[in-house]
C-alpha cells in the first residue's frame, strides 16, 4: 500500500512539472507575440507620420501647380488677345497675371527663387540682353530676375535690367564702373528676400513698388516689423530703378 502511495505522488509531481513547463512555454510565446505587436504598432505609427507629411507636400504642390497652370493659361489668352488687337482685353489679362504671380509668392515666399517661366525668360534675355524678351514680364518678375541675378553675382544682367536714360545721377554710371563697384562689394546678405510675407504689388501709371515684410528683417520694439520696398519704372519694359530700395 505504501509503495502504491509513493508511486501516485511521483506521478502527480511529474504531471505538475509537465503542466508547468507547458504554461511557461505558452507564456513565453505570448510575450513574443506582444513584443511583435508592439514593434508592428511603432512601424505603423511611423508610416502614418510619413503619409501625413506626404499629404501635406502634395497639397502644397497642388496649390502651386494650380496657380502655375492658371498663369500659363492667362499668358496664352494674352497672346491671343494681342493677335486680334484687343488692347483692353490684353491689359485686363496682364493685370490678372500680375495678381496671380503675387499669389504665387505666398505659396513659395522667396524673391530670389525663380519659377520655371521666369528662369526661361532670364536665359533668353541673357543671350543678347534683348528687352523684347521681357516685354510681358510683370514688375514682380523683373524684381525677382534682378534679385536672383544679384544673388548669383551676375552683375552684368543686373545692370541691363536698370532704367535707361535716367535723370538720376546714378543713371550715368558706366557699365564697367558699375561692375567694379558691385564686384568690390559682392558680399551682400539676401536674407531680406527669403521667407517674406504680406507681399503686395502696387502699380500707378508707369511706377511700381513691391512691398513685403521679411521674417528675418528688422523688427522695431515699438513700431513692429519694418516693411521693405523695391521700386521699378515702366519704359520699354518694367525696369529697376537705381537704388531701388532707398
């Protein structure tokens, strides 16, 4: 009888150990699954963040492309208007183009970053500095061509964009003298022309002024941020005044 009792106790102990081993194995498996799920959740959150950023990029690009498409369509309309000599319609279309180009500067507020169309105009203008290439360019575009050329130290192009036969004493500076002055003082900061806001284009007769605030511009403790201006005059094309920011 005693032997049978001992045998039963041994068998029970073996069974309990077996169950304990199985439970431990199952717990370990569950822990592995939980760890994998946590890793998967982290990866999904990262993917979700990437998708959200992508959506924002697409929305911004979509806005820019819509404005660019509208500008291109209006340029086509302007060309057609000129063909049939409808001067009034042509002027209306030009006004709308200037307004849209101003809107475009809010999408990418950088006065030294050219659109594809402006870059093409600049390349064509530099071949022989023919002002006819820029006959339809808005004051804002001429301003950007000048500032971009200046930032690239292309001072000859800057000179060719200035007003001609000016009564201003600066109008009598010869090109060689101008290039010497600009090359001597070439280390100029362009932070006032990047990251701008509240940009406006005001045109009155043959005079235009581009107005804006700069994120990194001067900010008076009492009067607030300084408003910058860039002036142009309409001759054969819109041209940059000498000392345009005085």
